[in-house]
C-alpha cells in the first residue's frame, strides 16, 4: 500500500509541497549515472507524479535538467520546480553576477519553463556566504522581481559543515525563503542549530541525505557502529553490534533502516520536504510508501535520539546512492 501523500505549506511561501520530493542528484541522478536511458528516467518522474510527488529538485551540475524538463512537459503548472547553481566555480573563483544570471537562463531553457519556483545557491560554505549575500543575493532578488524565480534558497555543503555553521549565519538574513539541510540519524544537530531559526523566520526546509549509505545498507551500518564505539562516540554495550537497530522490529511489522531514516526526518518539527533519490521505480514506490506511513512510534524515535542524538558524523560515501538502486 502506497498510502496517501501529505502536503505542507513550504515555510512562509505560497507553495504547497508534497512531503516526499524527488531529488535528481546523488550518485544515481535519475538512474542516468548507472546506465538508465532518458526514457527510463522520464518514466520514473512520471511515476513519482502519479504517486503524488509535486516537488522536483535538480541542479545545473546534475546534468539532467533537460531530461527533467522533458518529463514535465504539459505538467509544469502542477509541480514545484527547483534548481541550483553554485556561488563558486570548481577552480575556486567566485561566480559573478553576470554568470549567475546566465546560469539561471540556461537552466530555464533546459527545463523548458519561464520561471523556477525555488532557485538555490548550491553548496554554500562559510567562506562563500559573504560573497553570496553581498553580490549574488541582490541578483537573485532582481531575477525574482523579473518573474524568473519565485523564491530564494540555498543549500549547505553536507560534507564540510556538519554543525551547520553556514546556515546558522545565513538564516539570520530574512531574504532566504528556503534552505536545504542535511539531517539524518547520525547527525541530528539541525534540530537545535537550524530548525528553530527556520521556524522563527518562516523558512521552508527540505532535507537531503536522510537515508544515505549506512542507513540503506546494513553491513555499512555495522561498520559505522564499530567505528563509533572504537572512537568512544558510542558506549560499549548500549547497542547490539551485530544488529544495531533490532528495536525497529515489532509484533506488527519490521521497519527497515531506510524507512526509519526517512520517517524520522520527515516528522521533525520544521521540516517540510524529504528528498529521495533513486533511478529504480520499485525503490521509488517503496520509499514513498515508507514516508506515507507517518511518524515512527514515539518509543522508536526516542530511542534513536537517545542513541545517536549527540553524534556529528558525516554519512556521505562518494559514489553511493541515497538508498538502493
């Protein structure tokens, strides 16, 4: 049973977004990175829409804006469309105002639309935030006033800022409408460091990396638990090293690692959208079904907070997908 998709108002914006968003990045990139055809990727997007997903997120460096644009032809007004560009070039030079405008125009052409609902500055760091605020945000405001974008957004660099120091600074600026945040079982720090700021300022929150690597592959989870115990970050004896999340199983049904990760993130106060990424229709349906089951039982959520709430671990493993593919 796939259940019923919930929709939430995206912070103080006028957008209503599905609790599940389809992220087209990660290692899979709609399956294109694993050899899927464009037609298969388009079929995946169509199936997501059929299941109630209305939030679709891409970026210029995902190399799939044109495919997503093809998939949404005839349905543009039914979805909330998001894309991104970085404030810094790969060589370390800063993106200029003119380059930002050109990047947006190219994204619009590839996505076959005259505007984006949400446009992010992508993977903003503490080092690039000042440039973003001083140089690039005024450009985004002008593009918004011209009708090219509706809401300003930024995403953090989950691999290099596990304490969300950039977002803690950025969300003090009222010009941001949406933020993409890393939140998962092994790094719940956004609960105290980011989400209260977002709630107070009416910022829409989309969650990335909630079910990455360790939370989709049991053998990686066991390895990480062993590492955390060896490093003194988890006490010996408080968790079953061979079956670390055995308490997810109950009399009624088993909650998988991936399901627990997604449901845990989706029902954190202040969260609006949880991004899932896959190139496989079966896994798309499994993940949507999981998220549609609602909050985890309170005793499971409390146990996950007690066990892992103090951790600041980075869970990204390059080359691995958000869940199985």
